[in-house]
C-alpha cells in the first residue's frame, strides 16, 4: 500500500487503541500521527485512548482530543491498574472487525501499520517485531530471556512477544479470557489465541527512541508482577487443549 493507492483504502473496520500512562508530552503528537495514517489507509476506523490512571495531564488531554473528533474515545482507569488492564480495556472496548494497538509513547512508527494490514488476510494475528530495538543492553537482555522462558512455558512461538505493534481479529477476544493485569498480558493473549487455533504472522517494524517521558517497563515491581502472573496463570492457560 502506497501513496498511489490512497483510493484503495483497507475496507475492513479497524479499532486502534493507545495505552497511556503519564504521556502528556507524547499523546498529542502520537494521536495526530495515528489520525493522519488512519485517514490514509483505512476506510472505517475508531481510536481509543486508554489512560491508565495517569498522574499528569494525560487524561485531560485525552478527553480534549476525544472531544474534537467523534472517531476518538477516551477511557480512564482510576487509579493505575497496570499495563495488562490497560490492554484489556482497549481490546474489550473495540467495536470494529480488527483491532490494532501501539503504545502512547511514540516508540513505534505508525506509518508502518500498512505492513501489518497486508498480512491480515492471511493471519489472524500480525505481530510487528522490532528490527533495531532502541533500549539499553540490560533491558534487551532481560526481554530476550523473558521471551525464551515464556515461549517455553506457555508453548507458543512469536519472535517479539512484548512488541506493542500488533493487529488482531477482534473475534479472538470473544473466545478467550484475559486474566493478566500486568506485563504478562501479551504472552497470555498469544498463548490463549494459538491454543484456540488462531494463527500468527510476523513482519519487521522500526523501533524509535523515546522522545519524552519515562518508561516503566524495566521497573522491578513490574518485572516481579510479570513473573508472579506467569506462575499463577500457566496452568490455567495450558488447561485449554490446543485446537488443531
């Protein structure tokens, strides 16, 4: 899909959501980019801003943006409930046939959404894996180790489990139950979906440096919560027999 094909916009309905926590310096820019890209690529879309109990002006700005465009909605958690809870809210609020999410920090190039759309007719889930991850060495090492552990214990395959650049058929969320409220959420969804018979396709996407704000993904409390949820939910996830 390129600029010469603007008249051939993707014909399916697409819900897009952005989980946000204290992203007051990023949210306007990221929403503006999303609207521009969606207007160019997709015929029927909605944008959902999930404010996960931000303590800065993120919530106010989200309401302001929603008030200026009827295709934009804002959802608020009070207080902060965690990344998994933010994703759950976004997926459950989605009304269109497909649902895509990316983080509100602007570390993914939303103009590359077309790479996922191209594969959506072939796969039920399309995951964008980070080709040049813009994180420090320790965080990249931790992510690699976590990914290897989770894939082994939950018995599924995906190159970049926690990449926040994924496209799903929305029907998946009518068939699986999400229980993680923390950082295990991506792995839980992928594991439950593949056991339910859904397929995963992958494509490389760019990963950008964070321009403003502070990431919480490397917080020791976030990491400990993810391991605790993995221990608690593993048996429940694997209790569903794989659908062939």
